[in-house]
C-alpha cells in the first residue's frame, strides 16, 4: 500500500467505495479552545429551524446536519473523521472564498479490486478497505470564511444563514449548502491532475481516470501532460465519461438553451446559447426577428459594441450580433439598447457559449452568447431570421453525446478548475464552483451521487428508517433527490434537541408539516414518517 499527503488539503477532493452500512461522519473541531468559529459563544436567536442559541452552536448543528445527510447517502464501515474550522479566507467587498476542503491523505494499491497504481482519497479508501487505513488522523479537512458577517470589507452587507429549512433570506449565504459542497470535495469530487497536466507524484487518481477530452477522444490516462493541460483550459471539451452520470443526466439537466436560425438555409439550425445575469430572460417571442451586425467604428474593434453604435438605423428594431471585445457585457448591451435594438447575440472569443455576468437594472432587452465558431458562421450569413428556445436533442451542461461538462475555464483557476461541474448546468449543480440561490443541498444533490457511484462509492439503495421502522421513503433517488436522507437527518436532530418523547414527537410532526408543504414529502410519506417516529418514541 502507498500513502501520500497532498500539499493542498483545502479546496479539492476525490472518491470511490463499496461498503455495507451507512457512513458515520464525525466532526473534529479545529476551533476547540479558541472561543471562535465553531466554539463562538456569541448569543444568537434560533433561525430556520436551527435550535442553537449561540453562533458556535448554530454552526456546529448545521455542520452535523450536513454530515448526517452525507452519512445517509453513502455506505462505509469505516468512520469518516471531518476537520472543520472558521478562518479569514480570501475576501473583498464584492467577492469571497466561502470555504475550502479536501482529503488529507490519498492511498493506492491498498485493497484487492482497486484500480492499480491509482490514488484514492482517504474516506473512499477507508470505505473500500472496510477499515481506517490511517488511524488517528482526520480524513477530510475543511475551512470556512470567518470574516463574512464580521469584517465590513468582506462581502459587504452579506452574512451566513445557518437555517436548515432552505429558506435563505436575501443577502445571506446558506451555510448548509456550502458545507454540503465542501464535504462533497472531501468525499470524492476532487482530481489531483495539476495545472500543467501532471499527475500527482506521477500517478493517476480515480477521479482523473474519468476526465475525457471530447475532441481528442481520450481519457486523461491516455493523454500527454500537454494534452491534459490544454483540456483543463477548454470549456465544452473537458467532460465526465462515467456511465452513471451520463445515465442520470437526462433526469437532472434541462434541454439545451439555443439560438435558432431559420434563414438563410446556409446558417439554419440550433446554436448553443449562454444566458446573461442581467436584463430579461430570452423567450421565443422576445428573441424573434432579424439579426444584423452592429458597428461602433471606434476602439480596438468596430464590431464589439463597446462604444456607441454608428449604424443605429440598421440595428433599430432588430437584433445585433456583436463580438466579445474587452468591455463589460452590460456596456455592449446598453449601447445596442440605446440604438433601438431589440436584443444582442454576443460572439465569444473562444470555445463555448459562456454565461454573461454583470448587473444593470436599466437593461430592458435580452442578450445571449454563442461560441466563436458559431459567431463566425452567423456573421458570414447576415442578415438572418432568428428566435430562441430549447434544443430537445441535447442537454444543457452536456456535450452532444450526453457527457456532462467539467469546469475548464481559460485562464486556469486554481482551486476551481477541474474539480467542479461546469457553470453551464441548468439547474445549477451543488458541485459548481460558485454558490447559487437555487440550491437545496438538504434535499437534492443532483448528479453528485452519480459521480460518486462512477468512481466507486456505494450509494445507499434502501429506504429511510427511524429506529427499526422503515418509512418507505428512498434515501437516495436516481437523479440525486435525497428525501430519505433528509428524513433521517431531521430525526437525528429532533432526538438530539428534544428533552423527552413529547418534545421529540412535536419536533418530528413540525418537520412533517414543513416537508409536506414544501413537497419534500408527498402522498402518504408524511404519515408514514410520523408513524415511525411514534413507534420509535414508545
């Protein structure tokens, strides 16, 4: 057996494992004795069904809740020890590192049946081996930004939300979602191929074996370091080749967003489209019309709309094709809007059709982006008749063969590239590099359990149980719903926070009512959960 301690045990991770029982995750506080972070005694009123009465208690309860969720989802006979602490991570008034996590050790050739000469993360290796391969050490290390809500120069105006109900107030960051994401890295969503395409200590890892370049038609182990380095910077090229993720992707991902060209016939077809974070969302009717070229006649390019348009008469009441250029997206869209344009199609400067960031409440027209190659084809066939809709042959966030995309921006982003799903996924994925307000990590892990199955984890196939009473609620459904795991996590919290059976039953009944109202529990599931709770309380 070979063992190795990765240098960066704080933002990534990897996974694989078969076992026979639900995993037991144990929290090891890195804040012990400091009076900070998980041990902060500052009084805090309970919020979002988190019963803690101090800041440290609420943080600890939320972390334990996340560990209980993951413990229900995965199977392992070996206890998984998870280190956690709050520290001042990178932060500015407008952006921040919310958290980071990764495995503390990796192992290879440690048990029969594993892929030879291949690294596995600690929690995964323990689960495969059925024992703790490195007793006395934590398996996962995680850190969270302690400056948020404390330092006015860190995400100014924002704060953590420690509620467990998924109802995050505006301006707050759901701590439970972030913990679920970071533990996910430590459990296995982590590759060890570095920025120049080299494997760690010259040896592949199990995550990297499923990384695939859909242009070269090769998995990472069959590629040269230079080829891997290029793939790590190639949006739409780097995808996941595992069969379980591909199988479940149609259950999770929406159909692909598309610019649809009807005429001329030389350009007719569907073009993958990225959406803007500002302005109205495109629809079939709001993007229906004639596409023409915008001209601004100044700056580094006369076709990027970074300056006021010089052909306003041509663009008025039409849609404008503009090149990416170097100015903010909102600038070019505002210039087209000022000229009377109905909408904007941005031709990217590279692979893919990226989402367009920015904020401007004055933007009233829709905007989408297309790839550089698609933009060139459109420009060669102007004017054209366009609209917007879905491409029902393909999935949003997957390539044309249904392989789900990994995050591979250019330039390379240390700590984010490769060990995340791509930001093009709709709905947004738990394991994307940035938190989004649509996530419900307490009930939906989307394609993460599928990826864990690809790399070897055994996902709990059974129903949630309260004591010896089976609820008939699946712990994990195909497609990543974890309703049964949610039931079991709430049962543990109600047990831990109740002073007796009547209070426990009241806690579980309140959970049943909330979960039924939120359609987490459906049909007779709520009644069955409460019946099991009553049986356990006897």
